[in-house]
């Protein structure tokens, strides 16, 4: 079995590469990644030592490169993680989100059609469903919830999902789609809530909480997402969408306080800043379908996962310190100074 993992130098893609090399030692894994600001080859150091793993630098929207790669490698399965993934950046500059997330997906599917890939799996997000009200804890996203997006990021992901479903219906491309809730764990890029708060707290910098910190996210340990995708590409039904989430809803302020507590830092570091434009209130996944159909359930509960994550950032300071010392400084200045 040969699997193409796009975006494998990013957060979830790299965790998936390690998960698959460990779980299926006889599979060949090829990673295609453009190494944008969010991609980091050092993250794949361990995988690069494995003869069953190969890294190719390239853009998923580069047709010539993608078609050449598919011709040469004859993939059985494609798992597309490659994306622009940060909502705040999509509010600043939507264009690259449309190019990578929509046209990149199209390019990969065109190549999958031409070279008869047996399964094209699209890694999507719960953000395609929009948000839920804070005062209706009885409501959850199911696979039937209508697409209803808020940010240029989520609109680009939803566009890609619709295109993936159209390629299945029109061309018979054997696709599956997964829509997961917020992930956390090792190799999470420090522009996102949890690693940003850990890095800032360790550097005794202010922790910028948007609005009142009452927005709710449904957090899943990254390895449980990888396990779900592995199950879907092997046993999922072609043409289907699977929601992934572990019923773990927390307000942002709860997360920030928990991180401060685990690091033994003062809550005086918290600062409330101007809210994100169009800020989604609450995400909450109903994972009944993947539980019933594939037997998936999460292994890591939040109280353990957050301790493991904080410890990982303590033990791997060089990984994130190098990232935040570079162009990230300009990004941080632009997004957070005078906010
Ligand atoms: P990330 O930003 O950490 O990583 C994205 C990776 O894609 C990087 O390695 C980057 O270099 C690569 N990439 C970007 N543009 C590319 C291009 N044009 N060609 C090739 N490679 C390119 O993102 P992540 O958090 O790991 O998210 C991975 C996927 O999972 C995305 O599709 C995202 O929408 C989805 N998702 C993420 C979450 C989450 O909580 N992070 C939750 C649900 C779904
Ligand atoms: O500095 C911050 N302060 C803050 O209050 C940051 C970076 C975030 N927040 C808030 C905004 C959100 O309510 O924390 C929450 C989480 O923010 P992000 O980490 O940016 O994640 P989110 O916007 O929820 O999107 C994530 O989950 C779904 C991923 O980045 C997406 O790629 C995925 O699809």
C-alpha cells in the first residue's frame, strides 16, 4: 500500500505520518508539502530516517509537479491535509486560502482520477457547519447539518468539500471526507490558541484572549484524529462524510486558565483583546456515525491530553523557540500589538 500524505510537515499531517509508520510498518508513505510558514521539515526528522518514508517539496496546486508525482509513485490512497489553516490569517488575506484549499484540492483530485487512486480522502473541519449558539448546549453538528460558513478559511474548506462531493457524483471518484473538531498536541504551530498560550506563558508574555474568552471549542487530542482517519481510509464507505470529535467542549478562558495552572504561572498574564471578526461562538461535534459505523472512539481524555501537550512543549523548546524567533515575530506584532 502506498499513501500520499499532503501537508505532512504541518501539525496534524506530521502526527498522521508518525501514526501510520508505526501502525502500518509495511506501507510506503510519501509526503508532499510546500513548506509554507506552517511547514517544518525538522518535524519530520524521525520519519526521514525510515526507509518507508519519502518527502517531496511542492505545492498541491502545481499541476505539473502533482501529475508527475502521481505518475511516478502510483499511489493507492491520497490523504489531503495540505491547507492554509489559520482563521485569523484568512481574515487578513483570503487569496492564498482559495488557491491552496480549493484549487489545490481540485488538482489532487484531477490527478487521483487520471491515475486511478483507490481512495481520495479530504481532511476537512467542523468549521464548515458554521457555529452553534452558546445557550443551546443540546445542539450538535451532525453530518446532515447544513454547510454555513463564517470566515474565508471555513468558506474555502467548505468549497473544497462541495467540490470533493461533486467529483464523486460526477466522475465516480472514490472519496471520503472527515470533519474534525479542534485538535491539540505535539507540533501544533504556535499561532493557534493552545501552543500560543503555552509559549507566551513560558516567556512571561501577556496571554491575549479574544473578546470575553467565552467562545467554546470541542478539543480532540491529535492522535485520536489520526486514528479516525486511518479507520476511514480502510473501512469508511466511499462517498460518505464522517464527523470526528470527542464531546470535549471548553471555553477559551477555561483552556487558558488550565495552561497557567499547569505551568504554575499567574492569571495576571491574561489580557482581554479585541474580538476576532465574525468569531464563531461554539463548535460541538456529534460523533455518533463514526462510533456506530467504524467503532471509533477517542483514547485520550482532555485532562491527560493537555498535560501531555504542555510537557511536550516543555521538553521540545527548541522546536517552537526557533519558529517564534523568525518571521513569526512580524506576524505577532501585526496581529497583536495595539489590539
Ligand atoms: P498546519 O497549518 O499546521 O499545516 C498545514 C501544512 O500544509 C503545512 O505543512 C504547510 O506547509 C502545508 N501546505 C500549505 N499550503 C500548501 C500547498 N499549497 N501545497 C502543499 N503543502 C501546503 O495545519 P493543520 O492544523 O495540521 O491542519 C491540517 C488539515 O486539517 C487542514 O486541512 C485543516 O483544515 C484541517 N483541520 C485542522 C484542525 C485543527 O484543529 N488544526 C481541525 C480540523 C481540521
Ligand atoms: O490568540 C488567540 N486568542 C484567542 O482567544 C488565538 C490564536 C485564538 N483565540 C481564540 C479564538 C478561538 O475561539 O481561541 C479559539 C481557538 O482559536 P484557534 O486556535 O485559532 O482555532 P480555531 O479558530 O477554532 O480553528 C481551529 O480549529 C478548526 C483550526 O485552526 C482550524 O484549522 C480548524 O479547522
